[in-house]
C-alpha cells in the first residue's frame, strides 16, 4: 500500500466519507509516475490519491506534496457549483471531488468507471473528430475564461511544480539530446533553458498542465474525463497546447498502422481548430508569435524527455534501446522543433 497500510486507508475513508459503504477491497492502481492511487470498492467505488513529497516512482526526486492542494482547488472550481462549472458537462469534465484531507496530502474522488486512456482506445470504435473537438473546446474555454485574471494568477501560482519541470525538462533537454556537435548542443541549451526560465514568470491564463493521453479518459460515447490536475498553474497556453501536440506527434511517430496514424492526426486537427474557435477574439493575445515559437520549443523538449529522459519508462519509446533508428528519428524531430519552431505543421 506504499505510504499507507490498508487499515490506515480504511480509517481515512471512514473519517472523510463516513457514509461510504465499503466492501473491504482496496486495489493499488498502476500507471502513474507522480502519485500513489488506490481504488476503494463499495456500492459506488471511489479513488484515493496521495501525493508523497517526491515522485512516486523515484523517491530520490523531491516534489512538493502541496501539489495535491492545487488539484483539489481545480476540482472544486470545475465541479458543479464551482466558478468554472459552466465550461464543463457530462461530455467533458474532471472527476467529482468527494473529500480533501490536507493533513495527509490526499484527495478522495469519484471513480469515473468505464473510461479508457486516450492512448489505449480501440480506435475503430471512436471518433477522433469528436474527441479532439470536445477537448479543444474545453481547454480553449478554460484559457479564455481565466485570461489575465489576477485572482487566478495568485490562487494557482504553482511554482513548485514549474520549478521541477524546469529542471527536469527545459534545463536538461540538451543533455538528453546528447549531440556531438558542441555548437548545436549550445543552441539547444540556450533555446530550451531560456524558455524554462521565462515559464517561471507570471503567465496568461489557467492551464491544466498535464494534457497528455493518459490524463484524457474516454468512454464508448466519446465522453471525456480529465484527470490528474496537480500540475494546474496560472501559466502559458503553450504548456497545454504544445504538450498535447507533442504527444499526438509521438503517437503518430510510433503508429503501427495508417489508421492509427490518421486517428492521431485527426484528433490534433480537431483539437487545434476547436481551440482557436473557442478562444475567439482572445486567440491572438493567447497565441502571439512568441507563444507559437515557444510552443515549438516545448514540443521538442517534451519529445526528448520522453525518448531519452527520466520519463521514457512506461511510454511510447520505452521498447526502443538507444541504438534504434526510431530514437534517432525522435531526436532529429525534437531538435527540429526546438531550433525551427513550426508548432502546427506536422500533418496538420
């Protein structure tokens, strides 16, 4: 049970949700790198999520456990009656927050049930147009609704997470690239390091912060549940849009069939189109030339950290060793994005 024993979890459930009808079964869920997550079974199952003061799969990397507070705030704001509830609905929303145990850095929330990670769907039974459109509209509405709102700028200033991301991703990208040309290495370092420092400054809007396929859960009707909000931050739009773009590109890259490749291409196209439409007159301010260029740098660094960095395990490039041509392609692709930002160009 990692940080908690079974008996401790049962006690926590009784203290925070006394009405919960508990069957006695608690399963530790796999798939997460940052936190520890359990499913407690009952008449209606619930999810328990704990944020240890380090990365769950790597205790040597410290990470503020206060991140769970930001997730709890985001869920409260997006749940029914919250300040952002008008941009959610059954077609797309986060899980319902049931309880927040601040002392133990732990939240209890709805188990959304029969939803699958976007990257694990049987694509034959799903519409990339519908998924991309719903996701793009939601993120666009979130960015537009919170654009330059000082209240959210102070409430969601999640700098601990941004500092960790800066160190593991932007300041280290050139090391992951490991190119023999020192001039090229210096260019990569300058571009990525500079972006990392600027992303620590006050941002433009509220971002979800971890918009990659495992955070996007989809059911048979293509309804969406967005999970894992501990990276929520008043930051830059590129960290949502560029993040999702990077992962669509990686999924395209390792696609084993034309149908899978097309699925990710269409998902991205619809996402980007819906985002631009939903932001309306705010789009030009949200995505000026600097934002578009920085988005390309983010895409490149995200590919590097997933192909060669500490987050390779458990994702698309894990099966490939460092001599495989697929990783050569990933490196070339990431360097191109960083040095020649063209963030909306790949198959779109």
